[in-house]
């Protein structure tokens, strides 16, 4: 686990952090003069947990923080959000159902990573796995886009993704990767049982070793002129197809 200072911006992301991991917040910064319902609710949650609250003008907050802060910023000490392969094994051992995992092979855009985490939470993914050196970090932008999902979904960063995939295969987990040039449709693939869905990077897709480790390669059928979807959109399509099959 790593330890660093970071911040969470935005009403939804800060609210969810207060509810899930309020002990990580060292200070809450609120825009002065704001008395709307959303910020009053956040203030009340923070006061209940004894979290220090400071007010600042919108101009000052705009200078200090990138992105749309919506008048609220939580300063946090991140000590437990990024887990390792060992933590993944513990998670898998505790499951009472066939695992559903999401592997993101080289998603480096924080907005896409945040959107993927949000969808993973919605579907009930047990863990999201990324390669340590080929992924956007779990930073403030990711947390804001994830709208609280960064606080609820296990986020696993591994040094060697190919080795991790081999470990999953040894545990009986099927690896289904997505690729543009493959004859099999996502909707033809059995996505029930122990499963890891593997999505490639925004530009080049799956890396060679990742692709070679997959048990199956599938494509999302495209009826229009474009040949591919944004990785976060494609992740949503794949995960909800898996969820549909798994709840039949």
C-alpha cells in the first residue's frame, strides 16, 4: 500500500468519501458564502466525524485546485486505496461467488479510468486490476470522475500483469479480452462463471503478452462508420453484458 497526500474535489466524490472513508480526510475546504443544500449536507457529515472545516473564496479555490471543484475539496491522506497482487488473492479467497474482475491494460487517461471504476461499481465488479507502470494513478481527477467508486471498488496495481493473469488462470478464472479484429462477438461469448474481462489501452488496445494470455478474444459489434469505442464506453458495454448473462 502506498501513502501520499491528495485531494478529492466535487460534491458527489467528497460526499461518498465522507460516507465510506471519512477517517482519511484531514480537512474539508468549503466555498465561503455557499449555503445550498448539497454543501450544508457535506458540512453536517464532516461535523459529525469531527473533521476540520475551512472556508475559502471561489477565486482562491480556483487557483489552488484543478478541475471543477463545485465548492468543496477534501484533503486526504491516501494509505489504503491502491492494493497489490497479494491483496487480490485475499479478496478472491474471501468471495462466496464466482469472481468478476476487470483488467485495464494501459488505460492512462484519468477520466477514462474514473469512468471505468464507476461502471465497475455499478455492475458489482470484485476488483479492478491495472499494471503499475501502464496506468493512470488513482488521483483526484480519477476520484472525481468515479463519483465515489474509487472508495468502494478494490483497485489492484500489479508489477507484472502477464504473471498476474497466469495466476488468475491457475485459479480457474477465464480471461476474456477485447479486440477489434476478431470474428467472435461479445454477445456470443459465455461470460458466466469465474471471469476477468480485459480491456486494452485507448490507442493500441491489448499488449502482445496480455493478448496471448487471453482464453478468448471478442469484439463489440459496430454498425456505424467508426471502428471502435472509447475504452470507458466499451468497458460499460462489456460489463453490463456480463451482468446480464450472470443474472439470467
